[in-house]
């Protein structure tokens, strides 16, 4: 369900475009309270088209695009500090990265800042509402310095299941393929992600998606997980880089090493 603010223009073309993208049904506000709309439309949540972008009201939660942690991490990079995702990915200007689990796009923002104008970040998100809120939230994001807005705007966003998207890509189309699936056991302190949790696709990374990722990438496949996750072993990630945050780690699968080991195993 999507509607305008009480003062908004009914049937604003942007809202109708958002509704078509996200699958949320448009209902004119007609001066109703959000509680009234929820009752009238028997909906679980309502998205309000606010001047700074779409905001989902669901129970006590509000969900909208905000660069949050991504902005803090980029600010640290600008002060000359590093970020573990850069180490894990061997990230450099000009690289092309496929982010298979976009979420709120915090990692994609850091990646976009580092790869710069000569590089590329394509973010894939399977939940249509999340993909549309992040896409339109970025488009309408009004604050912040130019370097931040430019890095955000360069993130390409597509709504798809990453397995389906990967299957349709040619071999060697990206330098890095990145997965940050919902943790099997959430980190309790990761507050910025909690509104996303209700909407998110919680399926674990599949061996099929990893197989396709290895085919699609030129350098490495990177998986973010809890440092003690059994997912690294299950999926064959032998190298694990610790994050700054003690609970987070990045599994790195170097594609050349992986293919060389496979050939040796077959001989
Ligand atoms: C932990 S969040 C990613 C957070 C993100 N890295 C960030 O920095 O904001 C995982 C996201 O991936 C999405 N997701 C999970 N499985 C997916 C799939 N098969 N295809 C595309 N997106 C998926 C979830 O819906 C969720 O929004």
C-alpha cells in the first residue's frame, strides 16, 4: 500500500511509478490517518511518499533509505583509514562489482566510492519493496556532500533473485561477486538492519548461486558472515578475513586458485 502525505498531490506520477516497481498498491490519501488506511485496506504496512523519499510504516517501525553506516565508513576512508571489505575484495578504482544482496546498500556505497567513476557496482535485491525504497530513496536523497551523493547515484539497482540473475550473465563479467545474506544467527547490535529484517529474503546462500558466481567473476567471490559461521566451511571458503567489527568476517574464494585446485583434484 502506498499513498501521499496529507498535503501531497494525489496520483503523483512518481508514486505510480514506485507502485508499479514495488508491487505496492496505490491508494489516495483522502486525509485519512495511517491507522485508518491500514484498517480500510486490510494492509500490514503503508508507504508514505514523503518529500525525501518513500517511508514504510509497519507497526512501530519506519523503514526508509539512509546511508547510515555506509556514510560513516566512507568518511573513515576519506580520513585515510581502511575498511575490511576493501582488504577482502582487493578493491581498487575501476573494478566492477556485483553485489548480490543489496539490502540498504551500505556495502554497495563503500564499494561505489572506492571503484569510482571508472568502475561499476550493480546491486541485486530480491525483495521488491526494499529494492524500490532504496532506489527511490537514493534518487531523492537530499543531504550530504557531493562525494556521497555521487557514490550513491552510481549504484545500479535491480530487483531479482541473484541466482536467476547470475544464470543470465556471461562468464567473467565482474571482477568481484559479493554475497551478504541474512545471518543465520543475527548479530544483536546490528540495529540499522532491523527494519529490513522483516522484509528480507532469509534463504541461505545456495551452492548453485556460488557455482554461478565463480563462473561470472574474474577475481574473487566474497561472502560476509559471522566470524564463527559454519557457512564458510559448508560453501568451501578457506580464506577468512576478519572485519573491524569483531563478530563479522569475510570469506574469500580466489577464482584462479579454486579452478587450479579443481584441475589438480581431477588429475
Ligand atoms: C544482510 S542484508 C544485506 C545488507 C547489505 N550488504 C548492506 O550493506 O546494506 C541481505 C539482503 O539480501 C537480500 N537477499 C537475500 N537473498 C537474496 C537473493 N537470493 N537474491 C537477491 N537478494 C537477496 C535480502 O532480502 C536482504 O535485503
